């Protein structure tokens, strides 16, 4: 079961907190949608700290980060 | 190339470099005649701008500070060069305005923003310890609200012109400064003849320093509130390493430049009323945490198109007006005929700080998603 975290329009630390909740559930892959580069970098950095692999895709209006373990 | 630079700025060395740049420039700006231990202070400088516009009439703190203009425009330039300018708005603007007002009231009770708290300590002013502890406590309370589901809601993509409003205002302020416009005899624009407002580095140096800091801070997301918040919330020390670099470099620079004076009493533009230094910054810290950024960060965000941060900035400027008009701001320690007169805040100032704490706590409790869901049931 994959999870989707829609953090578009939320400012940090919200995207990171929502991602953390999803990571804690332990169901991978997790797709995280964020709008700003700040959120993208924060989520990427923290997810890597939690031991996830992160792939980033630029969707134009938003970024999609795919977290796997 | 652009990709490589982005990666470097996002790295730990990137944030450390930027902290060091801010620490160096702040000490140098003081050397070039900015007020003592106030090479840079976002709260104080916005307060000076409020004074220049006549939003308050405290004659000693009136000047259009080019550093603030530079922060916003430097961030704007960086955002455009790296294609990160995104106009967005609509996340509880009135709440952000109110948080800005109370953040300023708290910061002016202490006499400084988090940057100045660090610079004061780097100049030997030990009162700053009370302020920094207060800041950490305020942020820690804010973090508890974040953990309990507090958030101000989503912002939305909007017209580019919305993102241009605060940069536009800054360009207007720059023109008013350059041409020293006076709208009537004895009227605004006001420029202090004495006091901290009269002490400033040459305009172009201030503006250049502001632009450099704005540019780098936009690239690295430098934020003092975020530094403490991320440590408390997630044990993440990324931003903290930048803040640490700011302090260490400013400390060394101040020693080299002979700008250090150790102690509590009669420190420049500071008071040793410990409780209110602590509580003032607790209020400011909580307001920054709830609004998602320290005063500097709000300027950089506004520069990259964030209309909600722009509202927070306007709130701070209005807050400075209220703070001085209602005599809520701290007054510095004084030596009168060799006798120490401890400064501090008035009874009205104390009431305002306590009111601000209550308002922030109410905002923190009532704007939680869980609270809303329970409310619906």
C-alpha cells in the first residue's frame, strides 16, 4: 500500500511533520507533494535522515518526492 | 552550475557560510556607524522605518534602513535567478498580521530581534542570555502547538503582482530615502538627529550588505526561529549550525574591532530588567514559531513572493508604531550622575506583553486541525 501526503500550500515544518507521520506508519512507497523548493529540500533532508531513499520529480506546479525504504 | 550552487547552499557548509557572512557584515556595519550591538536588527530597523514614516514619533529612532530594503530585494533577485519566485497568499493573513504586531511588541520590550540578541551577546551584553532563553522557551511552546496539529492553513498560488507588492513598497522606501522627501514642514519623512536612529552606515554600504544577506539567506533559508524549532521538534541541527556560525564569527569580529564590552549593566540600547527581557522574547519567539519564521526569514520569504509573510512584516511595522505610541517599548539602562538607573518597560508594556502571550496561546490552541474536527462533531 502506498501513501500520498499532499502538503501543497503548507509551509514548513508542516510538510515534514506530515511526512514523518506517514513514515511512522511504515507503508512505503510514500508520495509527498510540495510546492516550494524550501519544503522540497526540508522533506528530502529529513527523509534521508530517517533512512529513506528519495526521488524527486518536478511536476511544474509542484514537486513529487517518492520515499522508499 | 545553477544546480551545483543550489546543492551547495542547501548543504551544511552553505548555511554555515551564510551565518558567517551575516556575522561579519553585522560587525562591519557597526564599525561603519550603525548603532552599537545593532549592526543588524530586523525588529529595530523596521521600527526605525515606522518612525521615519511617522507611524510613531519617538524622535531618536527614525530612519529608513536600507538593510531591510536590501533583504527583500536581495531575496527577490535570488528567487528570480534560481526560478523560485512564486507568488502565493491566503494562509490566515489577519492572524499573521496580529502575530507580527505582537512579535514586534515582544521584541521591542527586549530591544531586539533574535539576530540582535545574538549580536548583543557577541558584543558582551549578558542581558541577551535572558532574551535568548526567552526566545527558546517561546519557540518550545510554539512547537507543542505544532505537535498538537496547529497550522495556519494552506496558501494558494496567486497572481505574480501579489508577490511584487512588498518588494514594490521597498523600492518606494528606497526612493523616499534617496530623495529625502519631506511632505510638509516638520512632517514626514523623519530622520533622527540624535539617538540610535541617527547612527547609520553610509546608505550604499547598508544597501549592499542587505542585498548580499538577502540573496544568500534566500538560497539557504537562514532562520533563527527555525534553527531552534527544528532542534526541539526534530533534533535537526542544520539551521542551527548557521545561527551558531553567525554568533561565533560576530564574537571574533567584535574582538578584532574592539567592539566588546562584557557585563549586564548600561549596555548599549539595552536594559537589565531580566524578567521582561525574558518574557518579551518569549512572546516574540512564540509569535515567530506560530507564523513560521523569524523577522529576517519573513522578509526573505516576502522577497520570493510570499504574500502572507509580507502581511507579517506589515504587522511588525504597525506593531512598532503601536509600541512607541503607547510607550510599550523598553527603555535602556542609564547612568545619571554615576548612579545606575535600570531601564525596562512601563506597566502598559508589561500588560501588552502578557496580553500578547495570551493571544498567541489562544491562537495556538484554537487553530489546530484536530480541534476543528472535534468542534465539527
